[in-house]
C-alpha cells in the first residue's frame, strides 16, 4: 500500500544524504580510472558496472570505478522480475555473479529485477560460493554481505541477452563473456547491478513475472549503484579493467588459478524457478 512506498522513499532520501556526507568526507568524490578498451561491458572511458558505497571498503585505500549509465531507462522498465535462491541472488545484485543460468530459453532483454526466494541459505553453501568468487577475483572485490535476506526484492540488473550454453562457452573463449563457470542450458548475461537501499518484503513466482506497477516508480528511485574497486597495479600484468565486474573476466592468471584448483561454484537447485 501507500505506507510501503513512503518508507521506501524515506529510505532512499536518507541514503542520498549519507552519500553526500561520504563524498564531502572524502574530498568530493572519486578519482578517474583512465581508459579501458575492448572488454565485455566496458566501452572506452567507462565501465558498465555500478557499485557498493565507500563504507564497504572502510579501512582500505582504494579507488572505485564510477557508476555508469544503465543500459535501460526507467520508462523502459516493465517491472520484469526473476526469483533466485540465496546466496546467489545477493551475489548477483552486488556484482560478484554476472551470468545467471536457467533450464528454459527466453528472448527477454531489458531491466530484470531480482527477488530472493524464501529458502534460507546453508552456511556451507555461502562459504563455498564466497570462496569461489574470492579466488575468481583475487580478493579485488568489495566485502561480501553480512546477511543474505530472503522473501524480498533486492534490486535489479540489466540483461542485454540470454545465450545458449554453447554460445556462452564460445564467448568465454573470445574473452567476451564472464569467466565464471555456468553449466546451465541457457545463460542470462547480467550487467549494471543496482541494489535497493532497503530490501522490499514480498513473495515471488516462477520464471519471469511482473512486479506491481503502483510501487515501481518508488522502487526505481530507491536503487543505488554497486561500484567495485579499481584493480590494483600489482594484481596482474593485465590491468586494463579485467578484474572488474562485467568487463569480461578476471585476469588470465586469476582464471587459470580457479581452473587449476578445480574450484567450481556449489551445485544449484533453483534453475527452474
């Protein structure tokens, strides 16, 4: 009802004030990141990933990538949503996960809202998945979330396309898709993750479903970009953005480390959600 929308608006306003205070504390914002070329989700001079607030990097001397312009506008948003189990849902919204697999095909293209299903995540699964992404990104990433909320709307990503498993592997071979392992029959490529300032409690549905339109505008205003740290010069010889979310892949040395260790993400059970 109207009360829920008012609470979201108030939370969004409070978050905006906190962001302004943080910028003032840091001396007016972030330094530039240089020019990055020729990698997935990155056009010359900008990155297609958005990020967490600076507070996520408390105590670390890091530069953050700037938040890019989303691929799709609010007016193009039809409120299309997909439910996912935790911890995969939050890791997608925060930019760790960049490819979401399903057993069914879809021609969907646009803004995709992400809903966390009701199943509570198992501690072993959370630890295994965090370890997987920690190795994949060589520690060059924001802190993992302290909690993985369920039965709520978390935020959204931009989906330029869904590809088949064969197409996904072919894109990976060319460095044009995320390096993370995905064994699903079909894969949504996900960019520009944005999280809500507060999760919105609600029930989900199967496959792609629609959010109620009366609250959509308020939820759009409550979205915040999920920005990642710029890769440090010492991470690898290839420092032109290859460790960044949605820029194609972590560095070749990082992906080789993941491959050599035989590390795979935990087996999932929600492909048919």
